[in-house]
C-alpha cells in the first residue's frame, strides 16, 4: 500500500513539474508580452540569407518584366497588365487549363536538396527562407488542410514531385548548419472561406495549418506574409504568436518577422522587413532587406541578362546594408524541375568567394558610429520605405552622377575592430576621417594579413596601402582594412 501511495505521489509530482516546465504560459496573447521577447542573437549575427521562391508558379514561370512571377495565378484570373498573362496562358496551355492543373507538371525531377544546401553553404549564407505556401494556397508539404480544400493536386506527396519538399530541404540545410526559415502566407487568394467567411478561414484553416507546419519542421524563422488585407485583431495574431513561443521546441532560436496584420510592419515583430527597397537607417531594431537578383522572386523566363544585378552590385548592396545594421536576404527562383538557373548559381558563388576572404567584416558585426564616409559633393537623399524604394548602390559608390557625393568607405565594427571597406581600391593612401587610434592600434589589410603603416594627419587616420597586385589580391568589388584596438563610440 505504501509503495502504491509513493508511486502515485511521484507521478503527481512529475505531472506538476511537467505542467510547470512545459505548460506554463510564458508569453501572453498581447503585444506587450510578445514584444518583450528579444530577437535571438544568431539572426543579427548572420547578416546574409537566401530566399527560395518555388512552387506551381515555377511551371509557367512567366510574367511581364518588372512583375512578380509567383503571382501568376492572380495575374491570370484578374487579367492584370492588359491581359498579358491571360493571353500567354491561353496561347501556351489552353483556355480551360487551370492553375491547379500545373501540379502534375511540377515534378522537381532534377531536384537534389543536398546540392542546394551545398550551394548555399558556398555562398556564405547563414540561413534560408523557403516558401512553404504562397498566396495560391499550394503547399510544399503534405498539408491536410490544403488537400481538403483544393484536392490531391495540392498535396506534393501525392501529385507531382511525390516528395515532402519542406521536410527534405529542412534536413539538408541543417546538415550544413544553415538555419531554416519558412515563409508562410496567411491568406490565400481564392480559398472559399477567405472569400466568404474570413473568421472561419482563420480558425478552421490558417490556425491548424500554421501549427502543423511548426510542429513538423521546427523552423528557426517564420517569415509571415499576405497579412495586409486584415487587421491583426482579425488574424488573432497575439494569440497565435503566444502559442508559437510557448510551444515551439526550438523557441530559444526562433525568429519572426513583422508581417502579422495590416499596419503593423515596423511596429511589431522580431525583425522588420523591407522589400525591393534600401533598408533602414540604423540598428535600433533588427531588420532585413529582401529582394530577387532580377525583378521577381519566382523564376521569370521573361527576364534576360540585363534584368539581373551584377555580382558587384549585390556585394556592395550586402556591405551597405550590413553597415547600417541590417541583413540581406537575397532570393533565388528555381525552375520547376528543381534546378537553379546558372546565373543565380554564379551570383551566389561570387558573393561567397568575396565572403570567404572578407566575411570577418560582415558576420557578427554591428553598426559603427557612422555607417559610411562620404566624399565631397552633394549627399543624396536616401529613400526609406517598406516596399519598392529606390536603391542604386552603384550610384552611391562607384558611379555617382556629376556633383554627387559617393560613399568612399563603409564601416562595420566587432570586438574592438573597426572594418573600413572601400568599394574602390583607395590608391596608395586611405584617409579615414574622425577615427581616433591609440598607440597600440594596428591596421591590417584583411585579405593578406599584411600590417600597414599609418599616421595621424589633422585628426584623420591616414593608412599607407600595399601595392595593388592582382596576383596577390583576389578580392573583387570591395576591399577591407581592419583597424584593431578601436573603442566603439556612442552613436
């Protein structure tokens, strides 16, 4: 009898302890509680990620240049752009061919998740953001909710690739120590409940589908989108995020963005987002600029070479964003067969080559008291918007309009080291304004490890640079000088 009582008491104690440990509501369903959670440091250290936009829209892979190809279903049904997508679709696939009919054609027959992971590792990216579901509602994992609504064509395990795409890519990336972000669209253009009863859509479709995604794959980032047509109250966002943070098995590493309801971007969320923009001015809150290499996230066969940004532009864009405290998440759009267009592979490898030599000046850095040093001339106004703001980094660095100042040096800072990054080779002398060395300061050319002489001249640090020898200096597009033993001043 005593033994039975002891067992019962032990079981009760275990249950109480389990409830205390695992069932306690650490975060409450309100913004004050949600916003009290700090953004995990790994994200602000990572600096460079790769967005991957892949789905049924990758089969037609066409839209007028300058538009998003992943919006194909919407452009088709709404007959946008003077019906150009509709005309293309009818001529190519026939008038009665629906978007869901692309599912058997989306075979991913040449896709190797491990090859993608190897490429992204070589690119120097520390995380990915993968589109698990775009606004069409097609899911890249076997979602019960998607199949119930749209039929078997929306289950990639049953039709098309016959594979759990999200599961495979998650496993492959984690083998390479790459953090896994999952993009998830809250809304779906043509879901019956979305069109008829949005409250039921949220409770009966979105909530259970979202929770299934989290439970299956334990994402490191949840990149929410498609939030802009309803306020956060109707999305029940704090309730969903409280559930997330209280139940996610990897909560300590989990990061969320700011797209959780109309009007809350740059107000709530672990990091703020800009899209095809110029980012933000400082690091007062973690942020990330997102864009494709061309004008679309999903692969667009209408785009040609001139529509893609050069390696020089992308590398300088990354440096400039990091100098202001942000991350760059650069998109690639694979083909329906699972191959990544060669130009996208080349751009990733070119960025990775630069980072292998100079990544010390990028990863784990923070903003210096000033993000850059301007030349003489008129400093241009910087457009900062959440979506589609002008950002021509080449005009700001190597090809300024006549009379306009340009960024001679971009700065990052880490552990007593100031990194001065020059978009052009500075010549025999590099002058850094308002940089205060001390007697123990050392200046190193990062690529070769060569210690460089320096002197003070009227409050400026003047560095004598090495002779530029292409047999020794392999970096292209930007050059890094490390000034060691510098104190970070208040910004």
